[in-house]
C-alpha cells in the first residue's frame, strides 16, 4: 500500500505564518506538517509515497527527501496548481493507481493510530468520518445504516449528514478503474478547479464506499493561523 499526498497548493490563507514556504512545510512542534504525515504513515506500515508538487516544488521536494529515500517516493508535478484543485492533482497521479492507496491532502495533521483504522486490508474502500454536527463549509457525508456512503460533498442537506469527511481515505485496487473513470469524467467536464470529492461522490453511486468513524483520534485540517494553535493543543506540541 502507498500514500498519495496532494501538496501542490500555495496555502494563501497561511501566508502570514508560512514565510512564503508551501504550507505543508510549516512547523508544528519540531517537525513540518508533511514530515509529521510521513512519519505517521511509516508507523502505520506505509513506506511508499506519491506526492503531487506545485508551488515552490524544488524546495518542497528537497524537504521531503530529508526523511525519505528517492526509491520510496515518486514526485508528480501539477504545473497549473494555481488554477486547479485536488481533483486535477489526484487525476495527475492516475498512472500510479496500481495498488491500494491512502489519500490525503498535505495540510491535515493526524496520528498513526488514525491511519491504522483504515490501513489494514478490508473488503471495502474506506473513508474516515468525524461524527458531529456540520457547518456549510465542511465536506459532509450521508450514510445508510450499514455505513455505506450515499453522498459526499459540501452542498448536502445538513440534517441528513452523519458528519464530516476529514479528507483521509483508503481506496482498494478493485475500485481504482472506476475511480480513474470518474476523475477523467471530471476533467472532461471542465472540473479541474473542483475538489476530488466530486469524483468520489460519483464513485459512491457505483461501488460500496464505507464510512469509518474517527472515534477519539485527533485530526485537524490546517487552513488558518488559528488552526496552527489548535493543532499544537490537540497534539501537545
């Protein structure tokens, strides 16, 4: 199993604290966000990586290679990172959809215990769900009584939603041909600036995607300076 990490974006809302670096290089404690992610992956038994770069790609590539060997990671460039979003970045990695993979963006901080919930072999592809009341801006899930994901996205009826998709999922090899199809469908329909959940929502109509609760395992998406402070509190850093 490999990890696919999308790290192409600028992180405009964190420019006041990033000093112009990619936001995945912002330090939380002694390590950068992406170094935390890679170490958590290693602890969960994941040692192979595909990382999408864009903004200041040479700097970020060198930073990643401080803790990974060159044979452990494949770098994919998104040359139009400033006008595209995660659907396009993930589409760029489709050549490497050759085994089960864990997906996440490079601005999510988590511990290895959270990855271990979905890193083991399972019958279904699994997406992590934080069970809670949601806000309009959050990516939400509607599930059935068997934890099957019926819909995923931001523009869902909030009372129908089970909680927030925290941006971490495992996609099994058997669903990857269909997943590539729906990513391509998004590109063909000019959805380059859409989120990858656009394709996941289409995939959920076609295959069984299972929602897995995060439980008490901490996780935070870091978009704003105040998120950095909350991350330090959550992870005691």
